[in-house]
């Protein structure tokens, strides 16, 4: 398939912190190196296809282009759901519901759909029904050169458990609290002190609450993306706290750096993390109702990983190479965007 001299519109133009922004910047970089022009104007007359990373602020322009023969491809992860189980404020509730409405409305009209995981696909089909248009599952990719185990330097005198999230708060506090509870149990079990390192936007009120628990937490705040590989290489273990995640980039990046992963068995985690790369613990309740998780099962998983950490580090890197090479992921996206 010849792709040079094609022009692809990628929307939204601006994204915040987290996975979608990371995915967008990586994909754009690869497409440009392949001679593809990137635009953010869906009505550009030279556009061959439009990729919606979720939704678009002005979908009417997208579907005006579609009526002119431009292919519209929507990339979907999960949907907003925590706000229906836990009060996060009226404003957040309205924003979350509108987001779901916008995504589902676009999904009905798109020419093709890319789901980030089998979990994501089954979730959308269960809630909003199956579609007749072409659909596929493509897990996210990672730059295997930048994210690598080279020069890994975890502490010698203690264990470091790492969490990397765009935002912790607004209904997602439980993941951080679980991380602190995990470290507390590990400090009772392991032969070395265990530290929790947290990267991401954490409200000061939540930091104060966590600090009151008395466990050692290193707050890194929001960091430049260029710093993530070095941070990944500085830890012994990665804890993915997001519940029912569709395909978190942070997990894939950690594995590429040779960092074993633990998580609860929710969302796409079993799709992403095989036994050779980490451990997935039973949640122990109904995650969709935000039941309290089985912290002891998670601590068992973490303890097991730390005992065979070197072996799992190799397996994590191998899994990233096998399933998440960003160049191969870009090939699949191009096939959906420009192929037959």
C-alpha cells in the first residue's frame, strides 16, 4: 500500500494529559517520517481520511467531509462510568455523560472503528449494540528504542513500586489509596523497605490524606513525557491502578522498560500482561459497583513478582517487543485509514 503524499486529519487537535495525547504524538511522528501530511482540518480538500481519537469538538465538520467521500475512522477506548457509581460533582457528571453521548453518536456514523482492546469492544457492544461497519482491535504501541531496559537503576536498599497516571482524583482516588495499602502490606512481608512513587496530577488534599497514612510516598507530580522511561527504569514493580482500563499506555511503556506489572483483573489487563510479564490479581468483588478490592490478593501478586523480578523483567520486555512495536501498530492504523 502506497501511503506517501497522503494527508490525514487527526482530531481532536489538543488533548490533555494521559494516554490519548501520548498515542497521538507518537502516531503523528511515525506518519510524518513515512511522508504523510498531518492536518487538523477535516474540511481540507486534500484529506484522505480522518482519525478521531475518541470524539471531536465539532463533529458536524467531520461528517460534512464524510459526505464528500472522506473516510472517518474512530478510535475507542472505554467510556465514562465511575461518575454513575460515585458522586464526583454535578459538573463532572454532566461532562462525563455528554462525553459518552458524543462518542456513541459518532460511533454510529463512523466508517470504521478501532477498539484499543477486546475488552473495549465487548463493552461498547454490550452497552450500545453491535455495528455492521468494519471493526478491529489494535492494542497501543510503544517506541521500543526510547522505552527500553538499558541503564535500569532501581534502588538497591529498598523496593520501589511505581504508579503512573494522568490524573488521580475526581472519583479515581481509590487506586492511589490501594497503592498505599499495598505498600503497607509489602512492608510487613518483604526483607527491604518498600516505597511508593507516584507520577501524575494528584490534588493536594488527596496527597495530604495519603501522607496521613504514614507510608513513604514519593510525589513526582506531572513530569515531561521525556522523563517517563528513566522513571520506569528506576522502579522494581509497576502497579496499574486504573479500573476497567481499555489499554493503558503506562503499562505498555513499563513492560518495554523491563518493568514487571501488577494489577487487578479488570478491563484489558489480562490481554496485556501475560504471566511472563507480571501478575494479575483477582479483584475480589464487583468492580462495576466499586466494591472494595482484595488488597491481600494484590499483595500476594506483588510479593511473587519481587521474588522473581529479574526473570519477569526479561519477559516484560519480550512481551512489549512481540505485541506493542509502535511501527507495526502504525502499519495497522494505516491499513484501516487508507487500505481497502
